[in-house]
C-alpha cells in the first residue's frame, strides 16, 4: 500500500509541475496602426502623426519569466524588438507624416509575436518558445481606421477647453465610433474598444480606463462619454486628455489573445481658470 501511495504522490507532483510549466504568463498581445490628431479650443482637428505600435501584457507575478519578445513582419524583414522587462512592454516601431509612409514601412498582413518562457527563475529546464499570429489587415468591410472623433466639453453647459472651471465635474463626450461593433470571434467580450486618458502635462496619469482581460470593465464602441471628477481639476492648471477608438481583428492561440488594431486617437489640452 505504501508503494501505491508513493506512486500516486509522484504522479500528482509531476502533474502539478507540468501544469505550472505549461501555463503561459502572457495575457494578450496587441499591435497595429493609429492616426493621432490634435483638437484645438474651437473644435478643429489636425493630424499629428501616424504610428505603428506593438505591446504585450504579462501576468504581474510572471513578468521575469518572459524573455526575448519580438514581432516578425509579414515581409520577413528585421523583427521588432520589445523591451526585455516589465509587465507591460510597448514599442512605437515607427512614426510617420502620412498613412502612405506608414503602410510602406508596415504593410497590412500577419505579424507574428514570439517570446520565450521558463517555469521559474534560474530553472535548468529549457525555455519554451511561443508564437502568436496577429492579423493587421482588412478582413471585413468595417476593418479600417475609424473616423477621427471630436470632443464636446460641458460644465452646466458647453465650455471651451481653455476655460474649464476648477472643482466642477467635466462631462466629456465624443462623436460616434462609426465602424465599431461586437467581436465576431467572441474573444473580446466588449467588442471594439475605447480608451480614455486624463493626466497632467508632466505626464502623471490621473485617469486611465481599463484594458481587456484585467477583470475590470473597459470602455467599448457602445460608450461615447466620460466624466472627469471635479476633484482633479485644480485651479490655474493644465492637463492632457486623449481618447482612442480601436477597431479590432482578434485571434487566440494556446489561451493567449492577439489583438490587431486600426485605431484613431484624439488629443486635447485642458486649462482651468
């Protein structure tokens, strides 16, 4: 009987080790093209630049187990290298004046994330290699960079961005996410996403809405407004605010979600009296 229990215990330990080693600490990867625009106090928009970006999100307790994160392009040219540390790793791979310049350097197609993982630090076990395809191309008629959104600001009536009253809630709304909709692959429950940010001009974030798969509730194409609490609006202060609408092309492999995106972000500076 003792031998039977010893064998059973050994099997349980082996199963636990295999399960732990096989869990991928990466939560999701995202990458794509984004048009960045600036809105002035009269509501006029001007394009700042076009970017290509890649990001990877890792479980906060496992970030050190993930190494050698790269992204291979569709044309097999030199891979994009992401930072070697951190839970959230991001690289702006290119900044351009026009969409044509962006598309020439980063053509639409399938980009492949690659990374290595180990079951624990200083393990003698060989690292496991992972690959995740990321689709950044038009699969459906609505897959394109959204129309640039325009902000409307209210504090008991319309208010200009350079005439915001301190200590009063700022109601921010934006124009409709014209091509936003549910995820046809049902990978992102919220569907196409919206991200809202409000912070100091020095770069300190005061508000940043959630990203997917965090257990929180990110904004989506269904949302068209956000309230900045008055407690953040100190007198005689300047703030930076932006909102991004992200059209997603989703995939999933070995439990890791891949989000290709065509996005548009609108920036505006806020000044209080």
